[in-house]
C-alpha cells in the first residue's frame, strides 16, 4: 500500500494518534509560552516547538467491569469512571495510581540483571496486550524474554532471544510461538519444553512468517507474524509462504565504504506471486508426545493462484475462519473449519460466503463473533457501500444488520449482542462519528453518540458502558473526553462528559479557519476539498498563488474534518506568506460510496487526473486566484498523480513529486493488479498510464524526491523518470536521500527536505 509512510512536511496527521501527555491531570498538554509560527519552529530537529500538543495513550482493561488506563512517561495510570463532570471541569479528575502496573514492574525488576527503568519500559510496552488485570504478559528486555503477571513472579524463558522473531504468547499464557530463520517453534512457558514445528525454512520458504508483499498489502505494514493460536491454545494456524518463484530485487546503499545493498523478493505486477498455504497444528498433546503433522486448509499454486487475505479463530465455537481471493482479487471466499473434526489429508472446510465484485475486492476487516457460532461481516458487496452483515454459523443465511444509509468504516458488537456501534458519516461527508443501531433490525434508526460536528475517533470499553472520544475539527486540535454509551430517554446521547485531556494551539497569533467545501465535476461528482487561503482585502484586486495537495490512492482520503497537526500549521504559514492551499480528494480516493472507486479499474491515473483538473477549473473561477501560479504536490501515489497531472496538462507552474510510482509495471503485484488487472490482459491500460512514456510532455518546474533504499516504491521509479526527462531535454530538479526508505525519517534530512521544498515553492510561485 502506498500511503503509510510520508515525510514530515507531507504527512496528513491523524488526530486519533495517542501519545504520552506532559502532565498527569487532564489539562492542556503544552508547556511554555506561545511562539511565532516559523518553518524552523515547525520542523528544525533541535529548535522545533510543540505548537499543538499530544494526547495520552489510552487502554481499556477488564471485560466485566472495565477500567480506563492512561499512559504518562512510560507509566500507566488509572482514570476514574462514573463521575458526571461537564466538559471543561477537569481539575477534579486527577489520574490515579494503577497498582497492577507497579506490581508488574516490581516483579520484572526482581529478575537478575534487570534494572528498574528497563523493567518499567518493558512493562509499559506490554500493557496494551492485556485484557484483564490478572493477565500474564510477555516482556522483552534486550535479549531476555520473560512472562509475568501482577499476581505471579516473573519467569525467564530465555536470555538468548536475539534470533527469536514474531514472538507471541497464547491467550492462556501456556505457550509462546516464534520464528527463527523461517521456521516455527513453540515453547511451553512452565516446563520450557520446546518443539520445532518446521525444519524446512529457507530464504524462499517461510513458516509462520510473512514475506514483504503479504506484510505490506494484506496483513499490515510491520506485521510479519503469520501464525495464530486458537482461543484455548490447543491449535495453531500457520501460513507457509513460498517465494521461490518471486524474483529478487536489489536495493543499493551508499552507507558502506565500498557500497552494499539488500535483496528482497519483490513481486511486480505480472510477475510470479508468493504462494501461501494455510496449515493447522494440533497442540492438544504438546507436553506428552510429538506434535502431529499439520492439516492443510488451502494452498496457492502456479496452477491455482490465490491470496490468503485473512485468518481468524472464532471466539465462541473455536473454529478457524479464513478468507481467500483470486490473484486478480475479483472475488472473496470466506470459509470455516472445525479443527477437532479434521481428518488426515486435504481438508475441505465449509464455504460460508463467496462475494464477487464488478471491479475488485479489498482485503477484509476482521469479523465480530456471535455466541451462536455466527459472525458479523463488513462488506462492500453487493451494494457498493460498506455494510455489516450477519452470517449464520453454517453459512445458510446472510442478512444486513447496519442501515443502508451509512457507509461503515468500522464497527463493534455490544457485549450483550443486542446492538452495534458503527463508525462513519451518515451524510457521506468528511466527518466521522460513532453511531448506535439495533442488531436485530436491518435499517434500524441510527443514533449518534458523538453529536458534535468534526472528527471523532472512539474506543469503547469492553463492558460496553463507556467510550473514549478523541475529537477535533480543522481549526481545533484534539481533545479527549469520556462519555457513557447509554442512550437516555429522548433518543439523544448523554449530555455530560468528562474531560480527560485537551490540547490547544500555542501560536502567538490565531490561525485562520480552513474551509471545507465540495467541487463539482463535469459529470456531477462531488469532490471533497479543504481550502486555506490568505486574508483577502479585496477579491477584485488581489491575486494569490495556490498549492494543490493530492494523494489519490483508492479509498484513501486526505480531506477530513479533523485537525491536521503540523501540516495544518504549514498551510497556515503559507497563507501568511500569501500562498493558498487546496487539498482535494478525487472520487476514488474519497471512497464514499465504495462503488465510486470502481471507475478507475484498469486505468489508474486517468479518472483521478480528470478530477484534479476539475479542481483546477474551480480554482481558476475564483476571482482571488492567480491562474498562472498554481502548483501541485504529493507523495507516493500522490507523487504519481502529481507527475501525471504535469505530463498531461499545462495547468501547473510547478510540482513536487516524492516517492513516486512512475510506471505501474514497477509496483507490487498484489496492489497494482487489484486495480489495474494483469499486464498481459490490460496492455493498453499499463501503457497509457505510464509516466515514462509521457515524460516528454512535462510542463512546469519539477522537483522529484526519493529515498535511496525505498523498499516500497523503488528508487528506480524516479531514476527512470529522470532518464526519460533527460532524453526529452526537459529541465527538472531531483533529490535523493541516502539511507532513507519510503519516508525521510532522519531529522536532519527531513529538515533539509522541508527547507528545500519550501524554497522551491516560494521561488516557483514568485512568493519570496
């Protein structure tokens, strides 16, 4: 996936992110006096100032009676529940000591060669894995792995875990699984009995470990673990990834004196893909006899190419549930198997559901589990809008349970299974709210639990009584409040709320309010947009340049009604210099409804570009816009869209393209083929969207940026574009950041990039 890592001055900051606060009481988190807004104070590695503050990390614990935990300086505190305090009255709500945390730290620090600070850090990292106060957790201190609970002493598993990867403790705290060099191991916590479940691990055969593309596109960046314990710990599901047919890709690095590089198996569009096989291991007699050979659930082969897109264990009946798509990701199959009923040989699980799309299917969200053996499933099919469906345990029935009026971004089942909590915006706009509806009534009434406009990122307590709401809008940094989920008489949410923490802007002068708007295309599609413009003395006489910010990837909007952190402050800084910013989503990136995305199938770039040009037409119709001074910028997919716009129009005086795909032949197969199909079946689509072929048509000043060791969008994309521009005798600027990957994370390199891009815009827009 293209968006995840962005450089600091391109990032679209999520207000839902949680960070440790600077003060244990629920008050403003910033310290010091308000500062003048400058580039240096925003981004300099040593001189930057925290203008908008951060909220604390939170975690719910306890299924029957939940407690709210908040993290401060590597310490977890408890926040009092049950007091009806109107927002704004925060002084009477101090955080409290959480005794279990202190006891956990004490138990870990009692181990030999473990100091108190290291113990506290390790416990603080592990707390989010806890569901109950009495849970046993796994802590790692250097190469030492240990288990500990607040009620039992710490128990060392090994002091030599340097080679152990993807370590996971089962939910019963009986065994841990881990991988070493592509093989899967399980160790008994009490007896230290270790069984090596596989012995065929190679560079091209991974047991219990994901390869790059499965990690990036299916199970989530940074998550390489490919095994899952059942709820009772008696079974273990495992993916075996065979990459022997995938071609290696070498990334050269300048960091060594004589040069070096890393080699990754990277499947480009049209290449052979990694083949995944799903197995189940029987651990019921783990302590007394060797583990039997695993049972095969599903496998991908060169004759039947499949992608395993989800693996879960049913929380109530213990069955294994998994989803599989074809290589082109046009259909999705959901299957279920009872591991206790498995026989030797190939197992044929029960097919619960097969969904086929007129365009493509995305990797699915995790289901919610029903006590009767059924499940709740979020799907965009057949309606073209994400809804929640109830599927019976045997797959014989599937009925919608969320209203058709809401495109569901996320959902939670209440503990009593009588209602659903749904995340989305029923108006189809750029807000986000939490709604409640009844589970047993399709199209039942939606009741908002977060009635204020803006963006609400919520976390509901396991007992279903409370929710934490991080709320903001484009002008206001986030605050964090505690609300009851109970709906009182009158069908309106409880009016009282408890303030946990808030942030406020620490700028010497106030910020202007960004304007949320929609831009209508020629075919009447409404594009979400956000505008920050300079102060206008007279719209008839003043003409201002504009920077258009784009991303454009399918289903990944950048326009929302939340506060955008440093990016919002940089847009304000541009406005104070007389430069406006227009952030705009095309129809496929806004993704509301999902069917709006399907028009790009097979021609990624064409429809998105037309929507960008609709935004340009709108800008040129504004009396305050200087039509000759419009720039465009974007990173990753946004870099592709920037280059596409500059090679297919003369609308932009300048553009900045970072980490850009320049030819869809060059990006990974899972992502690209989902939207473009196979190159062998869509030769025209791949050729007409190639920026290499269009380089000769470049218009405007161009700055391209890329990380030297970008393993996601390889630097060859930018370098091949550079060669094509050179061949066409087109002037351009380019910056390569040594050692940087898909984001420029080194603080000094990032500061260099910020200064460079800022000056480039000022020069190109004649705004110095």
